[in-house]
């Protein structure tokens, strides 16, 4: 049967240089879903691509082999050598995959444990995959479990109480370098959620003036209004860099928007006045070489790890408790998945036994004509009763194996072989599931 697999890399396994090469832009994910499903032979698939992770959650026969195919497809489509990719990625199957997905949604795998953004990002990725038709029964159930686990973590533990987000940690880093930020000028390059969060924390830290620069004027002005800041058009970026003390960049650009050629004349005009960059975008917005310029201080998302580690130590006990809650939810998902894998065998066994009983009754039905209708029904009930009693033990054993630790596959295979059962293949089950999803979508419409 089909199995759950989680494949990818994140801030724990790979440096930002590799993460940005694998990152998918907002408009790239939809096309990547279909291509990845076809190239890797997946029944279901979704992609979570954020500044800290690029992960693929999928369903396919034989999770380990599916993981290898996903890595090969990523290496080919993102032009990264397979050996380099394998050295920095993970492949997890079945319960380990479900546990990872649930922990990601609950922010227990985040750089800043307890940060709220990741849950929304996972939900967005899931909804996109649903719209593209690449989600079936297993991912639907697994992600439902993940969202429920995340809700429990936030409501039943203190892990998210006062939780710092990546943007707030960036502001903490600025404060550790500049001291109090009162009187400083800040520039936000980008107008997405991360920029909004950074702006909120910068205002709370007391910056005197804030400016938003964004390619989309409408979005830039909307964020500026939200933060009571000033909007400046994109073509005035160099002029705004001359004025700012702190620059937080978080665009969705695929290449750096601030490079050495742009910044060198800016620094001449600044006449030795330092400028502090926090680049929280992946791919990076600021070319690393700018850090070689005098009085330019550049930190990217991986440089936040020191502050993050302090944050994690303070929440270690609550994070452990949150992990236990997540594993409770994972256990329920695994039990469901095992019962689901046993279902076709159980149905095939029942169908096989009923078929034998019905065939034997049909063979002797002519000899029963002399019996009264009640007597004929009694003979049929006797045959069905014998079938049910003979099936009771193997059926109970199959169901018991479904809640065990991996025994269901061995027992199901033995039953299938002993009784010569014809069970639908994983592909047929996946196709039936997909057809059912399409039918549901048509009904909704």
C-alpha cells in the first residue's frame, strides 16, 4: 500500500546558500507539484518552501524509494548536484514522517520555537496542493492531524507564550549592536508578512523613522499605512539606503536586490556612517560581498542562530511537553493509517469467504427444494454463521495488527497468500482516491 514520506532540507540540515538554491518562488510551486508528482511517481504531494525550509510531503508505494526519486527530481529541476543535496537533506517515512510534519506545523522544528508564522505557511502550502489536485486521503488526514496538534500546542502549553518570531529576533540583534534604537531610522525592503512583523517590532523598539520600499506600490503603501511609516518607490532604493541606519530585507526576489555595485556609492555619500543589514529572505536579498565594505554590517537568517539558541533553552521544558502532545496526535494518525492499509485485505477476505458460501449454497439449492422456506433460510444462516466464525480469528488478528508496530504488513501478506486474495494495487487505490476527490470537488461546485 502507499506510504507517507517527508523529504527536504531546513536550517538544521543545510546552510542558507543551499536553501536558497532549492527555494521555490510563490508562483513556482503549482507547476512544481505536477512535475514532481510525475517525475517521482507520487500519488499525493505538497511542497513547503519558506526562508528556513524546502520540504516535500508525499504519499507513494515504498517511502524510501519514493524519497530517493524526490531527491533526484529536486536535484535535476533545481540544478543542484545530487551528492551535495543528499548530504544536507533528510528522508523520513511513515510514523517518522508524520511526526516531522506535525512538529513543523506546531513550530517545534522552527528556528525560533513557538513562532506563529510557520502554521500559516503550512496551511497555505496545503491549500495550494488541494487546489492543484495533488492531495488525497492520506495527506488530508495527516495535515488535519498536524493542524490539530499545532492548536493543542498553542492552547495547552506555554511554548508560544511571548514567542519570538524571526523578525523580532532580527530586531533583538540590531538592539544588541546599536544599543537602544530610539532615534534610529529603519528601512523595510519588501512588504510581505515578514516585513510587517519586522516593522511592528522595530516600532516597539522605538525607531524614530520608518520607510517601506517595495516593487508593488499598492502593497508598499498599504504596509506603510499599517505601520504609520513612509512609502518610497522602488527606484529610490539607493536614496533610501543613504538615510537608513537599519535595513531589514524580506522580498521574494530570486536574486540579490542590494549588491556591492549599488552600495559602494551609497557608502561614499554616508561618509563613514555605519549601516546595519538584516537579510531574512531566502533566496538572500543582499549580496554577501557587501559585508567587505567599510562600516557595512550584514547578517543573514543563519546568523540569528545565537539568539535563537538562547530562546530555545528558555523554552526547553515546554517544548518537550509540546512534543508529547504532538506524539499523541501522531499516534492516532498512525493507527488510522494502519487500519486503512488493512481495510482492503479485510474486505477481500470477507468477499472471498462469502463467495465460497454463496457458491456452495447455489450448488445444493436444488436439493433443498423439498424443505420449507424457513428450513432453507436456516441452512443459509448456518452457512453464513460458519463463515463468520471461521473469519473471526483472522479478522481480529488483522485488526489487532493494525494497531501494533509494523506487524500489519507481514500478517496481511500472509493472509493474502494463504487465501489467494486479489487486493487492489496501491496505484489502483490512489487512482480511486483521486477520482473520489474529483467527484467531491464537482459536487462542491
